């Protein structure tokens, strides 16, 4: 189980899907992408979906997700996504009253009890008291993380301070 904090966008894609009986049907599916802006989210979902969809598709909607962190499951059977609201319980020092703060997460799992187990696994390592206020299965098909960070530098990539094969220091001499 791993978690990732980022800016997430929910993207709806509409395309013609081939059904199991061979017929074509227009469907709208929901995906989540990691991006810094709406423009980057649109470019990212188009790039990701181009390899999965043959034919035309349309980005119908993009909205910023209500969660900032996603818990990814390591289980190969995890094929569902659950929106979860956790309440963190703290004690106000001045009034000595209990205070609850709501935080939303997206959790990857194969079943509802499996998603709850994943939450407990991640949150069990923290010192914060929490309550699972709500958990619900979503229509999200998949989550695409930003792949720019995964890019390996190529052999030809040179640092910015190099000019025409010489280091900037040597160029000044």
C-alpha cells in the first residue's frame, strides 16, 4: 500500500465502445489524472486514453478532485476506487473540547471491507485519532499518475550550464 499526495483532476471521456456482444455504444467514463492545471489535465488524459481507445473520443468534463491524496493498493485484484471521508479528532487546548476535521481520500481496493482495511493500514502508522465518516464506491475507471517524474534522462541531456559542449566557467576564460 502506498499513498500519493498531489493535485488530482477528474476527467470524463465520451467515446464509442465495442460491447461484449459486438455492438457499438456511446459511453462516458470517469478517469483521474495528476496535473498542475486544467490544461495539463486535458493534455494528460488525451495522451493516456489515445493508447486505449481506437477512434474518436471527447473530453466532456474536467473538474478538480475533492481529495488531495490517493491510497494505491498493491493487490492485483484491486479494481475499484472508493471515495472516503475521514474525521481527524483533536482536542482544542483552550476549550478542551473535541474537534473533528474532515479530510477526503480516494482509496484503491477490490471490496469495501478491503478499502477499509487499506485505510486502517495507512492510518495505523500515524498518531492521529480518526473515524471513517463515509466510504462509497465511485465510477472511476482508472487513475493516471504524472509520468514526467518517471522519465529517465537521456544520454544527450546536458545540464543548462553547458554551452556548445563547454562548461560556462570554461567559456568565460
